[in-house]
């Protein structure tokens, strides 16, 4: 798939020597949703601002649609729509005028058919003559997206799009973003909500301390780095792992009521059959067994904590 955004050796250093970004390499594919996941202060917003041309870069290159965002900045930035974290709208202006004004800022006149299409796509058409101050929080965030799409960009950046909103609105925003992708818009969102990345993204990027730790297809990431647990629920709690089961590196949990076996789903064999055969000779009575798959949160925490230990 063609890369619509290419970031090469991007560094951002502030006065005083603070490195917000360190040699970042990133390619964003046309038509995908890429979730950039990281804790607060990881460099997510700085990376977006550098790509969008809001913040100057210290070194490296950024290209959007093949245009360098420094030497050919007008062409590069015309391809980008940005939805910031903060809701900042003129309260006494109508939705229609707000969105139309944003289109004019990019030197584009007319385009009423496009603006109508965007407002209908975002379920804002019936609010086009309403002042923005009269809108709900969810509607205001949709207006921000409409503003960002007003000049027909190919790439949409969403910086913490659901920060501080309730669960219902968050899921509504997820549906909106998925619909945008289905209409051909490349979407890059930053988030520290694990479930947001897991629910929406085609690919996941993890950033920590200004460095990209990995970028993977979401399903491949879960497969490559995920753990699966085989949990044996005992009829009576055990105080220790029997000697016959020591080779399986089991762990006791739930006050000895459960034994947990961790295995790799990508390996040649799980070892569960051997484990159950060995278990039958120990005299332990099994009440139930179950499996659990590790979540993206487990993977993310492992990556960040692993970095901290190095």
C-alpha cells in the first residue's frame, strides 16, 4: 500500500537540550487508520505538530503526498486536516459559516456541495444554521472534524479525539472515524486510551520518550506479542506447585485456587496436552479450565515497562 505520509529521521529538540522526538521514522499508508499510542508526554502531539507544520523540526524530513512540508509547505499542508484536542469555536457563528470560513483559509472558494456532503456525513446538516454555542459537546467535536475536512484533505489527524468525554460519546466518535476511513480519508489519531486503539485502528504505533518503539498491524501485533493463558481451576486450593509440574513454569493465583500456564500461540505446540497428562498423576482435582488472551494494554505496558528496565 502506498505511503501518503513519510517521516524520516525526524528530530525535535527544544532550547535547553530537551529532545521531544528522536530520529523518528514512520510511514502512514493511504486509506488506513493508524493509532499512535503512548503515555502523556511521550511525544504524540509534538509529532503531529511537526508533520502538520505547526512546530518546526530540528532535523529530518516530512513528506505528505510526496510534498516536503518545509520546501513545498503549501502543497503539503493543503493535504492535511487537523482536529486539535481543544474545542475552540466561535460561539456566535453558525455551523455553516464556521466550516465555510475554514475552507476559505486554504484559498478555496465555493465548494458548497462538498461542505454539504461533509455536514451530512457527520450528521450536522440539520444543525447548519445553529450557533456553535447551542451544540452539545459531541456536536462541537463533529464541527471540528468538519472544519478539518472542509478543504478536502487526504489525511486527517485527530489529537486525543475523545479526551475527557464520556464513554457513550467516545464510542460515537469511533463510529464517525471508521466512517471517514470508509470514505477514503487516511486517519491518524493519537490516544492514551488502550481500548480506543484496539477498537479502531488498522495499525498500532507505540511511542515512548520521543521514540517510535514499534508499528505493527493490530492483528499481527496481538499475534506476535500477545500471550495466552491456560488457567486450571482447582477443586481445593494448593499451597505449592507439585514437583511433577515444575517443568511447566506454572504460577499459583487466587490464593492457590488456580494454576496459570502461559504459552505462545505462534509456537509449534502449546504443551497443554503434556501438562494435563502430568497433572492427572498429581492427585489434584480440577474444577474447570479456561483460556484468556492478553489485551493490547498488557502488550503496551510490557513495552513501556521493558524500556524502563533497560
